[in-house]
C-alpha cells in the first residue's frame, strides 16, 4: 500500500482549540479509516490533520430526554456495545456489529462514516430510517441537520470546513420492530435494506430504506396495510454498476432483499 503524503498533526484538547485550526486544508480525524485510505490514494491531500482523540465530551453514549446522543468520536464497536443503545435501539447495535471488519469497527466512528458520505454504508441507511440528526459545531455556534439533509451525495456531506460533527442524536420510543438485511460479496455491502415499523397505535408507519446500491439511500414510507412490491420499489432506484454487479443485476438483488426484509418484519409482528 502506498505511503501517506506529508502532513502536520494538531492535537487540540478542547472543541474550541480544534475549531481554531479547522479549514478546508486542515481536516478533523478520529478513527481515520476512510480518510487515511483517501490520502493514500491521493484523493485528499490535507495540509494537516486535527486529531479529536484527546478532546473530552466527544466520546460515549448517553440519553438526553427522548433521544440517544452519540458523541462525535464514538467508534462503531463502542456504540454497538453500549447498554443504552442495546436497550433503546437494538437494531442499531445489530447493524453496527456488521460494519466492515473488527479493525474498522474498533477504530472507525459513526460520525466519520457520515462525514465521508460513503454510499456503500451500513450506517447511513439505518440512521436515516431511525430519524437521526446530527449536530454540527463551528466558531459561530451549532446547527442541526437531518441525515437526509446532511448527506448531499456520494462522498459529499454538508459539513463546512470550519465545522465539527459533535453529536448524532436519535429519537427513542417510537420503534415497534426493525430488521436490516444486506447482500455483500466484498467488504462493503452491495445492497442494504432497513425495514421498520414506527409510530403509535393511531399513527403507524412502515418504513423502508434502501442503501449501498445507489448514490444516495432511498427512503419510502407506507401504510402498514399497503402491499409492498420489492420489484416495483427497485425499479425506482438507479443502481451504480461496478465490480459487484451490473445495473440490472443490482436492481434484481435489491427487489429480492426488499421482499425478504418485509417478510422478516411481518414474521416479527406475528411472533
């Protein structure tokens, strides 16, 4: 593997210190699983990296009112192992335990996955399905964006160069049941389907989120009584042909996995 291009390393000890040095050429890094690979490939050549490892308050998982709050440098494995996430969002723990490989889960962060906006992501579809939102902090204050607003396109998020993604916030208490199925031939998924039953007795929704197969995740809500056709939904999605398969092949697999996810959700409802 090629060596990294030269760069400086900043080690701020507070969010404020980090914000003082962030810029287009000075990039924050926590796990670095996506960033360092891009640097080795010469896709990114930052002047410096701003390490988040020593900043208090950016790690861990907590409950704040009716939301789970995941800190900006929390790794996939730390979140998956969190008793709070296992209690309130077990589907998220299940998905995070399937991300990449043990090395990626141990070092990579949820925030980094979102900022990098990798289209072949397990994390983005499930967070989109769970109505998650992110908190971005800059010298001017904070702003909050839904996942769908934050992920603009493949490898393109709404984070400004002077911002840090400091929190991922996920509402709790509105999920009846959920499943996540994926088809994978290499390290990254070819298609991932999240199926969720959400809401209260008077306002129930069945939600499907299809990820990894197209440039952006595809979310669609149904009435629980609606018949759902995987083939029809897949026909609305524009797959990206690549080494994992042609456009036609990926569309077929997408339809199959949508049907399987819906069947699995129905089985949970009647179990």
